[in-house]
C-alpha cells in the first residue's frame, strides 16, 4: 500500500500545495504494441514539471469559444485554450487528463497535475495545463466511461467502441480493444476489471438493447426490453446500472435484470454510482415534458428502486455523489440537496446559487455539479461564477468570478486513479 499525504481539499486549512523542487519524472512503462493509435503524439509540457507536496486537483470548464483549466484550490485560471463549437468534457480516467468530445473525435487535454507511484508512496507533480495534439478520431464522439483502469470511448456515428488502459492514454502506441456495434446509435459501453464489456445496442431511430460480452467477445447475457437505453454507472462490487425509459437494467453476478419503474413512463437516463456504495442515484421523469423533482435510488443488492421527492425540480447535469456516497442534486431554488441514499431522505439543503431554471436547449449553459476530492464545485452561468462547497460543513468554502460563461464542467484529482469510475455524461436524445 502506498502512503499519501493529506489532500489539500480534504484539509481546507491547507490552502495550496506549494512547489518543492524541480524534478524529473520516474521512468514510465513502455507502451504495448499498438492495435490502433490516436492521430498524433502529445506535445511536451511547456514548462518543466515541479514536484509538489500533495495532489493538485484541477477543474476544466467549457465556454462558447474555448476551454479553461482552473486550480481547484485557488479557483485561479491556469490555462485558456480556444476551441470552436459545442464541446463536452470527460475525465480520461488517469487523474490527469480530460477527453473533450469535439469535432472530429475525442481530444486530449492535459490538466497539468499528476502522481507517480514510487514504492510505498507517490510523488506529485504539476506543469502548465495544455490542449495536446492527441485525438482519438470519431465521426460523432459521444460517451466516455472510465472504470477499473480502463477508458472506453463510444462513437455514435459509427457504433465503434474503443477501450484502452487509462494510464497510457497519452501514449501513441497504446494497445486498444475495438469492436463495432451492429448499427450506429447514441450508445455507451463500460469495461469491468475482468474484461467483461457491457454495451448498448440499437439504431439511430430506436435503441432498447443491452449486451454483455466476455473478454473474447462472446455474448454472456442480453436483454431487449430497455427502451431509450442511456447512460451507465458502476456501483459497489462492480454492478452496472444502465437507464431505460421505464426503469433500469442491472448487470450483477453474470446476469441482466430489469428493474421496472412504478410509472408507465418512468425514465432514468443518467446514473451516478460509487464503488463504496451499492446504491445508485438516478434522475427520474414521469413524462417526456417533466421538469422533475423526483430522483431514483436503485439498490443493486436487491434489484429494487425507490423514489425520493426533492423540494424543487433539477437538471440532469446538476447531480453527483459526495465523499461518503451522499447523493447531491442542485435544484431550481439554488440549493444543493444532500441525500442519504440509505434512508432516502434529504439531510441537508445548502444554498449555493440564485434561483434558476432549465432552458429548452440542453446545450445552453446551465449550473453543473462536479465533486473533486470531497468538495462540490457548482457553476452559476447567470452570474459567471463558480462555487466550491464544503458538503460536510454545509457552507460555500470559496467562490470566484469568471470572465466567461461556463457551460460544461469536469474535474480530475491530480492523483493516481486506482479503479476509478466517473461517468458524467448527460442525456441528449437525437
């Protein structure tokens, strides 16, 4: 077991991780023989790395015209990279990089903070964040799922699934596992530690299938009763939950089980799990036009679902999980609702933003919630602000003004991600 210093975000009194000395990185492993490769090699850091005393978490946010990288402790903007179009942010799975779903593929953004294992401890480094030249080509880049040291990309335009070791994402010779679904669709795939792959199945017009493939590609289990299949998360002992228009499908113990919603239309499109809890938090809609104030809690040990009413409606990307598995939802009244997922009760309501409401266009800027190292970060596009919320204390720890209107938000720990799972893609039916 490697020892790690106390994180600056876990100990709020530590306001920053101070640079110690300039140091060269430890030798890295050679990349495996490539089955396919990203389009080009990552550019070297613009400055020499500096060793720091603890992990240095980073945030990334998109805006109309670019993407910014922020220091998660000071909320200072460390880099501002121009990018055209509407771009989506995804943690790459290694604690350091983001993958941006953008025109032409998944482009790699280096947040400039990482850890290198060294025997029984880690060494931590920072460098200038930068948008790299590494891009994984895709006709219509969609979901990115990182779990158990593997990162899986789904191309909605071709149905191609690409999986590789998260730790070698910037290696041009990274070995890839690739296959293509029978028809292209807005899909998702996740790989478990034993090489089992769960993948959605459908067409551009309709999707209702869930397939589980073994390491050699053989079909282990399948269901075709998950209309509008969307999203996924892993919870507890590698149970997978994938959402449906009328409930969810659970993969556990080698079997797929349908969990039916109590309503004829009871849509769960986005799920949020944690490896420390068997209970999954999901959004819940009772109609296609529902501005829902109801969330779903799915117990993967009993294959059961229950509903929790919140004080106000929410938006699908105003969700995450807290440091102890709490459910977190930012509602229209500007409060961050903290949910005990075991009892199904709201235990705390933290005022964070002014009142807001979802617009008709999902690509418009909306408040988003991302948890990094125990702190919840909440964007407030209406005021061009970002807030860092101490969940346990129930207060805003720090706020900062932005020079741009934030849209997508994501975060990385700057640490070694061991079997991490964080899929924060939202719904956008096409």
